[in-house]
């Protein structure tokens, strides 16, 4: 059994400071020593990470280009559909207008014919009264 050493508070402080100093020197030595294998491994990891990121970025950009092209195609298709619907609606409206116009002309012709027949009857009655 080790005997009890009668250390003073100052001795303990200096011993603690020396231990801290030694640990700090060990850590500095460890940090300052450059291990080429670790550096190469870190560089390889970073290069692989950069490559993956570049690949993902390229995939995202390609996907975005495809989505934009698809959106443009959809918009063009919708525009063509709207134009076709508009033209069909205009043609239908023109046909309705032509039908209404033809109906009005037919009604006017019928009225004129009825008026002519009425006038003829009136004239015949007038002539009959004058002659007879």
C-alpha cells in the first residue's frame, strides 16, 4: 500500500495544471499530424458527394425541362381545344342567325302573300259593288 502523501493545495494545483498541459500537447500533436490516408479518404468522400449532388442536380433539371415541355404541350392542346370550341360555337351561332333570318324572311314573304290575297279580295269586292 502506498503511503499517504502529504500534498498541499498548491502541489495539487500544479499537478493538475501539468496534466492538462500534457493532454493539450497530445491533442495538438494528434491534430497537427496529417495522415495522408485520412486526407485521401476525405477527398474521395467529398468527390463522391459532389458527384452525387451534380447527378441529382442534373436529374432535377432534366425533370424540370420535361415537366415544362409537358406543361407547354398541355397548354397548347388546351388552347387548340378552346379555339375549336370557340369556332364551333361561332359556327353554331351563325347557323342559328341564318335560321332566324330565313324564318323572318319566310314570315315576311307569307305576310306579303297574305296581304296581296287580302288586297285582291278587297279589290274584287269593290269591283263587284261598282258593277253590280
